[in-house]
C-alpha cells in the first residue's frame, strides 16, 4: 500500500507540475488493453499473471507498463528500435535470451524479468521504471530519475495506469481515500 501511495503522490506531482504535457495528453484508459492477433484475452492475462508471479511483480504493474509501452500492440516497433508488447531493445533482448521479440508470451516474460532486475538494482519502483525507459546507466548517472521529459512522463504515465488498474479508479480518488485512511484532512 505504501508503494502505491508513493507512486500516486509522485505521479500526481509530476502530472500537475513537472510534466504538464502528460496531464494534457494522457487520460486514464488511453492505453487500453488490446489483444494481439492470434491471442485471446485469457491467454494475455495468463501470460501477465505467470510472468508477474515468476518475477515477484504485481500483474497490474506489468499490464500498466505494457499498455504504456505498446498499447498492447505485439508488433510495435519504436522509432528507437524497441520491439513488441514490452518494447524491448534488441541488445537488451539478447541479454534476456529473448528469441522472438514479437512473440507476446516471450516478450512479456522478458519485459517482466527486466523490470524485476531493475527493481532489485534500484530498490525503488520509480527508479526501476526510469531505468526501464532510459536505461540503468542514465539512472545511475543522474542518481535518480533522469531529467529527460520523455522519461519523466513515462514514469508518471505507468504509475497513473498502475493505480487505475489496481484500484479501478483514478488517482485523485485513490489518493483522497488513502489520505482519509491515514487520518489526513480530518
């Protein structure tokens, strides 16, 4: 619960102040879950659940990251060359033994493993997300979330989507409820 509250607070701050473009451009549900051709919703949920469990991750976090990365498009290729649902860079994929980056199951597994590695390396979900987006070297260089607008928007967008998926509500409602439960504002 503490991690979710911290993510929500960070995302709200980022959305309201440091990343105004996200607040204007991003609305909850924008990255709706799409099922890749040849797969079913049940298969996708199972792959996410299995990979999440194997790597000690919340399945809603893996889904949020996937939705922000590719919008659920298994054939997505970014302008920088990241591939598949979890947008794995080819060099990173080699290190993760990812054979076919466009195989939804394999891509979810590799992306989950990579995110788990970043969580272990940095011990903070925000930093792990920043490392997933900008690379662990950038997070180390800046001793925190790099000052790249894309990375700052990315961390906020994944945090926002995670909160929405986890709670079924928007961040404002979640933060209000969390603060009420903590006795703030009473």
